[in-house]
């Protein structure tokens, strides 16, 4: 999975790059909030994001807020990475849309565990989004017949919502995805082709 790291500190950025690469992630690294925002506007942006809170230009929390407003914004798993440790800072980050909050004096194993959680959640979000889109596409091809349709008691023609009478088969073809083919029921076979009906196998099925 691809991970975006945004941190203006070269040392910590290189350390994160080293860890994540060792753990099997493809890393995209930027040094300020504006560059991070530019990357994340792309619908194909990395789904796992680590944002430093205090950066030149746009800070990490502001980037997080803006990302959540994007059409694909909810598909991203965003971790705020900061030296701020006050509980109110954690609340601020989570309220801005962050999924997790990591202090820069982190333990390597804890960081790896949190990143793995982020990866699992990001994959689940992407899978769910794909399933929803597939379902929406399927539903777009389904046409439903609803309500009451007036039908002639003799010829069985249908009166549509434009007050036009038409054959039932034509109406069904226009308002559903059903494909109709012609056949001959036993009753009509007997009525219209009696000379053939008497000697046919259909008679034995009656």
C-alpha cells in the first residue's frame, strides 16, 4: 500500500520513510502542508496518510479538514503526527477528521501496529466503496413497474401515464429490462389450430 508522509522535519521524515519502506509500504514524501494538499486532491492519492500537525503553509489539521470535504476524502485513513501531547490537541485533531493521533516520541512497534490498523481500515473503506459503486451501477439498470395500470378487459391493452393505449408486451419491453419472445400456449393452440392440436403431443399435457 502507498503511504503519504508530510513533515517539514528532514530527520523525522527520513526516519519514517526508512521504517515504512522496511515494513513493505511504498512511500510518497513531502515537506509541507501545501504539497500534501496537492497530492491528496488526486482521486488516486495514497489511502494511508501521516500528517505532521505543525508545518509551513497549511498545517496538518487544516489539510485533514480539507481532505474530508473531497469526494474521495472518506476513503483515506489519516494519522496526525505531532509533538503536541495535550488532550485538547487530540480532540482537535479527531474533530478535524483524523483517524488516529501519534506523538513524535513514538515507540517503533506501536507505530507499526497503528499503521497496520490504518492499512486494514483503508482497504476495507476501498472495498466497501467498490461494492457500493457496483451496486449503484446495477440498480441504475433495473427498471421497476409500480402503481396501478389500467388494462382493457377485452383486448388487454395497457393505458400508460400519457393516456396512450398500447400492447402489453410493448409496454413491458419499454419499462423493464425483460426480453420477450413469442410462443403459443395450449389454449390458443387448440383454439386457432384445432386440426393440429388433436394430433399433437401438447394434448397429452393438458
